[in-house]
C-alpha cells in the first residue's frame, strides 16, 4: 500500500508576506509607544527615529521642506517616515517568506539600532532603550505567529489564505490598539491640557500700551497687527510636542555666574510680571514669506534673573536648553538691560499653547528665533561663543542673528486680476530693534513711490503700510522696499535664508483689465 505524502504548506504570496511584515513593524511601533508612556514619551521608537532624522537632515533639505510645506513640515516628515517604514517592512516580509529566521533577525537588528539611538538622545537614560526593545520583541513574536508557526505545523495544516489574512488583520489591530492605549494612558498621566486650562496668566502691573486704530489698518487682506494665536507660525525641531506641566517645570541658571539659581514655577510666578508686544521672525522665512508674527507676551524679565545670578566677566552667550534637548545661543548683550527679553508664560492674554512652549519659553526681541526663542526652556547656561555651540550653529548657521530689514506685499494677492483705476496696495515691514521709517513701492521699472505708514507701535514690532495705485491695463510687477531706523535701505540682493536670514525685495505680479 502506497502512502500519499501531503504537500508542504506553501509560503504566503509576496503581497501577503509584505503585509504580514508591515503588521509586525506596526507592532514594534505600537507596543513601543505604549511602553514609552511609562518611561518618557520621547523614548517612543517612532519619535526616536523622527528626532534623529530631524537632527541629521541637511540644511538644504530642511530649507526645502519649510519652503514646500511651511508649518506642515512635521506632518510631511511623519508621512514620509511611515512610507519608508512600510517599504522597509515589505522588504523584510519578502525575506521572511523565504527564511522566517532571517526576517526576524533583520527586524531584531533594526530594533536594537533604534534602542541605541534612543539612549543617545539628549537627556536620555538607559531606560530609553526599553520601548524599542519591548516593541521589537513583540514585533518578532508577531512575525513568528505569521510565518514560523504555520510552517512548523504538520504538512497540510498550514493556515489557509483566509486564515493568514485574518491573522495579519488581528496583529495589525493589536498594534493599533497598543498605540491608541499609549496615547490614552499618556494623556492621563501627563494631562497637559488640564494643566494649561487651570493656568491663569499673571496680573501685570504695567500693561503694554494698547494697539491704536491707526496702527492696525482696516484694509481687507492686510495682515493683522496682532497675529491671532491660532495663526501664529510654528517652526521647531520637535516631532512630538514635549509634555511638561507647571509642577514638573524647573529652570536652572548656571555656568559663568556668581550664584547658581534653580526656579520652580511657583518661584517664577512670585516675580513681577510684565507684558510686551513683540514681532518674532523665523530665520527660514523666505522673501515675502509668512514666518513672522506679532503677539502680546506676558512673563518675567530675563535680565533681572540674570542680574541675580551675576554674570561673570567674559561671559557673552546664554546657552538655553529645551526639555527636548534643543539648544540656542543668545548673545548676552541682547538680554542685559533689555526690558522686553522675557521668560514668557502667556501669549495674547492666555496660557502659552503647548506648541508655542508651554509652560515657559524665551522671548528676545531683535534676533531670529533659532538664537533667541527657545520653547519649553529648562536650562540657561552662561558661557562664551568660543566655548560652546548651539543646535543650529553646529549645523553651519550664524552664531549671532540680528533680524534683517524685510517688507512684504499682502494685497493685492499674487497673480490677481484687478480692475483699472485706484487700487490699494498694502503690506507690512519689520526691522526689529531699529524700526521702520519708510516704505516705497515700485511698479514695473518705474520710480519708487513713498507709501503711507501706519503709526509705529515700537521698534520691536512690524509696521503696516498702504499705497494708492492708479492701475492701468496690462500685466504689472509690484515691488516693495523698506528703510530702517538707521536709514539703511532694504537690499535688493537676493539671498537664501542660510546662514543668517534671507534678503531681497518682495514682488507681486498682477493683471489689470
């Protein structure tokens, strides 16, 4: 009697194998995110990879990302990371289809690499490796369930196609559930929303002067003098917003000082609160860009705090550190004696949004944000520019970054079609620390015409302007330039933001019929 031998189970198809490995990779991320809740949210494998990518992105690519995506650059990075991870997982799946052990080994090696990256993050400890290692263990287990276990069963007893797909769906659902649980538990353990909602901005004995009607012109389409908080630009290196409550916040002032100072939030709140309207500008702002905004900032004078610490002779830089490890080098001279340099706790009359530095951030007028506006600030070290370097200066950006004179046309819109006759051309100009004394507008290659300036609020805020144009039929190029308080005319030389801010004159092309 001849015994029939049952065929060995066939390996899953290529698409099924790729899908299975993607489910296993999702398990690494989901479980790792859940475990990170109990270690530190920054230890989540996804954010470790994202922050590492941000830290090592070439300046040309970073500039391009901001130019292409603006304040949505973080979302673009997250989507790109997901796509790359999915592609890598698919390759692991094709390898596991031939050799499940080899696929598991590659997944394990990648997980260990992420764990190594995690412990090397700023402020990380050995426990930062746990989320990546736990996630990797879970991912390898998922890979075994989908590839190894079915192959090890008796011939003919392998998972059916339907059973295999159900197993993949189950693993994926588990990964999603783990990630979702991490978000829910993390929100409860670090309820920043509730902490922020309970915060009442301090009373200010000497409020900032009001913005008068002739400072904020009622021209449709013109940038508002005070930028609504929801519209204020956000550019930083944080893929995940830090979770720091007022109770957790501490600030250490040390380095080249006579006395080291450590503040908690209650101690900071006991100081005299002040209020200032200041225009901030990002160094990545292109000519005519929107990475600038004005807000009312409430907080505590940084110069007073530094005076109490006693800067040592020779100190010329404040190296500020964020809770997420970001650093900025601010010229000490820009802070000492400057009543508007603040540790800010409120923005436009409400608690700082988390995205803008809650609970405490730095504000130093006159300098681009990468050297002056550290969010989630927890450390101020007085040092020297020849002894220490900050995050962006290590990447080739200038050490001292005074904001350059800039102007922008807001209306009419680019490529607008207008009716012949009187047209209002309007926009804003800024030169923090020097102020704006004149704005001129040019049509095509004609003579420069003086615009009408709104009343100036201060040297540290932008200034609106308008110009009445008798538009004639045809296609025209409008061009604007500003003159700062020192009498220097905005240069026409066009440069990129790197290494110390863009220059050039903004233009708008319109059609008149």
